[in-house]
């Protein structure tokens, strides 16, 4: 990876676009136009990972032009750290003690980030050449926004989905220091240590990157379903809190029907969670309204998993309600322990 030699943030004009060069092929009929660009993209890429050996190679290999790539690893027991270093990324270990912040916000708070921009990726996400080209144009624009929505192009069971509405957008690119994750709920150290569906709150204007990422997990359907079971536990706790006090958290994006995509999705969730047949509604939305049936059996399975995720979340909300009323007691329930915030480099150790 290419780093600034001075330790100072590279200026946006370092990614200026060079003149175009036109070349006519030997047959004299086809004109190839290539846009020459400087090599360094002044962006720090933060990749959240745990046991992502099978995904990291493809993810990091596509980031060779980025100034800095950091993998925030949660004690992986596979070769995640080895694969990351072999492809030129830094590896920083993260240990979760509960509460806020979780993994990516901790990295944003604790790492010394000298680049003017930050891009957040999951290990199963890959940037394309087209994405990088558009990114350079955005960074070169003197009127660039403070944060950008990026679409995660959904791939499932070996196929890129064109239908079904499973690709979604979230703020993943932002100017350094201009965004923070929502603080929705405080969980124990045994919970997921990475932000699940918390969104970034941007201090400023939000734009959009039109070119999507490739979002494709190579760990298989069993891992995909198991992960969403854990996500549904987090979802249930967030929903339960909102239904009891009408608040999403200590800091949260505003639910707005006519806001950006993050705000609109939050508004629609606020409405949908009150419908008794919400799981069925989501199945109809993905499989019928968004034409998921055109993806064949893959579209059916993806729509069923989405519906099941919502059903599990609602069932767990009901269980939480019963517990709060004292009607049931969890046999594995443990006493709540007050956790300390883990800001600062003291919690960072070399991998």
C-alpha cells in the first residue's frame, strides 16, 4: 500500500485526473479511450473482519491504489491476519468489552488517520475499477460532499442479482472526522462486536456514488443464515427499545420519508414494525413487487431468508416483552455488568 511520506494528509488535488489518451486499434475501426490517473487514492480503507480468510484476499487485492488499508480483526482463528498482511494491509486487533463504541467506530476514534477521506468495507465487499474511477472524480471535485451513500451490489449463491431489491445503500465514504456511528443500544461483551445496521451520522451534506460495490460472501449459506440469526437478536433489542420509549437510541439518524435513503429506510421500518404481518409483507416486497421471482430459485430463497429474519426479530421482541413482565426467565441470563468505554489507543495492540 502507498503511504504519505510526510505524515500529512494528502491534498485532494493529488488525485487530479490526467488528460485522456485515444488509441486506434490495428483494424482502424475501434477507438479506445483511456483516462490516465495518478495512482494514490487519498483514502484510508477500514475493513472489519473476523475469520474472513476466504473473502479478504479478493477484497484487499482490489485496493492496491488506496493510500492505506487497515483490517480491524476480532481475534480471528483462521488465516485472516496472515492473508491481510500478505496483500499489504495493516492488521489491528480489537477486543470488545461491551457498550459503545463497537469495532468500526473504535477504529475511527483510535487510529491516527492522516488521509482526508475514509472508506468502510466489509471483508465480503470488493471495489471495482469503475468504482475507483468514479471515486477519484468525486475526490477531485472542489464541491464534494461530506459523506457519500454507496450501494452494496447484492450477489447470492454465485449470481449477481438484478431484481429483488436486496442491494441497499449506506454512507460508507466520508471526510475524516465528519461522521460517527449511531449509538442505539448498549450490549454486553458477548454480543456482536461490530456495528450491525447502525448507520453513520454525517456532519454535513450527503451525496451518492453511483457505481456499486460487489457484495458477495464466499463462506456459504450456512454462515449467512447463522450471521442473520445473530443480527435478528440485535434487531429485536433495537425494536424493543423503540416500541417501549419511541426512541431509536442516544444518537440516531432522523426517520424521514423524503430524506436520503438511510433516513427513508428508518422511516419505513418505524411504520413496518407495527404491522402484524410484517414478515409476509417483506416477502411480497422482495419476491413480487421488486421482481425477485425473476432470479429463479435463488430469488425465492433470498426472499424467504429476508422474511425469516424479520419473523425471528419479532419473535425475539415478544420474548423480551415476556421477560420484562416476569412471565419467563432465561436460564442462561447473567447479571448485567457495567462496562467501560474503550476509546483511545490503550485498547489497541499490535497483531
